[in-house]
C-alpha cells in the first residue's frame, strides 16, 4: 500500500451536539480552546462540554463549537503524526471552510476563530431581520430541484438551491412559505423534503446583509501568501494564495455550497486517494461515499480514531 495523497475535509453547522468536546478534553490539543476563547470572548471549553443542545442551535455558537472541535481534531492528528501520506489539499462544508483554511495554513487559529465569530453573529442578525428556513430534498436530481425551485419563485415565493451535497441530496433555502411550497411539490419530482433545524435561510440572497459585514472582517484579516490548496465552496476550485478569500468567503454566504463538485475536485485534479473528515460526526463521510464510492474516507470525531 503506497502513500496515497490525503485531502482533509471539515464539517459545517448542523453537526454540533452536546458534549462533543468531551473526547478531546484529555489531549494536549485541548489547550486550543483557551486560544479560541481569547480570540472570540466566548467560553469555548464550556460550550464544548456543557452547553445544552438548544443553546448549540444558536447560529453563532453552533459555528464556533463545530469550528473549535475541527481545529482541535486536526491539531491532535498532526501532533500524533496520524496522516500516513502527504496532505495535499483541504476543503470544508460551509462553516467548515474556515477550519480548512486554518489547516491549510492560510489563517492562524485566533484569526480564523475571530472570523467565525463575526460570521456567526452576522448570519444570526441577518436571519433575525428576515425569517427564513432550509430543507433537504432527498432522491431528486439537481436539475429537477432547480426547476421546482424556479417554478416556486415564478409563483412569487422566495426559495433557492443552497447546497449541492451529493447525488440525490440537495438543500433549498428561502422564506418559510417558499420552502413549504417546495415541500408540497417534492412528490412531483419523486422526492421528499426534510426540514433542517437552522435559524435562517443560509446560502441565499437573504444573507446579503451578513455578507457585507463579513466582507469587512475578511478584508482586515491577512491570509498567508501561500498555503495548501483549499477547494472553495462557491466554485469548487482550489486556491493556494492570499488572493481571493475576501471575495470567496463573502460570496459563500449568498451562494450555493458546491460540495459534490468540491469532492470531485479533491479526488480528481488534486489526486486525493483518501479523504479524512476532522470534526464532530460523520456527515461528510456519508456524502463522500455517495459522490466518490471508490475513494477511501475516514472520520476522526474523537482521539480513538487516531490510534
């Protein structure tokens, strides 16, 4: 078995759960919680160990907690020399892009944490200003979902494709009425809609006010001039230099997350023969198995996975 090039992938919001930091508490990398707490003004250790599920649903806290676990998992994997091949690229799903940029060496942990805090606050404020929701359509093609969403928009309701996660899994985002209309029409395209427990219409035009405030934070955050390639959500293309993340990160809030295509970029042009998911849960591994069944995928959601 030769050393296959490795791609690192990082989950997004929705993977948070109560006490998800507990498995990492006794590792040397747990000290990162103090660093993130200092950068954000939140008690990260308390969030990761004791915050109830209901509190972790809050957009800003959900994002900080998932980011923190992902960064700790990556740091511990590096510390233990757990990667048995060269790491050649990174990608993250939505919020996970910030953990990916950290792992790739584009941002320091405190800088990325401050951006995640700013992003979460901005998204929470935008969602409070304009009620929205999201739902995942299962078992329909992207073309059918786009057509259904388009017909709902023509009928005067707001709804857009927000995440293209895997074949037969597409997320829509918009007004409660718009998403309800898509749910009503789902059977017509052989699908069903599962509502997501989220606080707003993320990755849609409803996030335009959040994009503005995030753009300001991104502009003020220096990225390293060179870093490992990170596949961007907005266009599924790899970027390895300081240019572009202000624009890419800003656009990400109002554009669809092209996850399926991002995985194809990792496993195709970037040559990743193995993908390692770092952070809470195993959501991405499930999606990757549907996108690229021939690629080995490993989930590191606790230190036991590193042994």
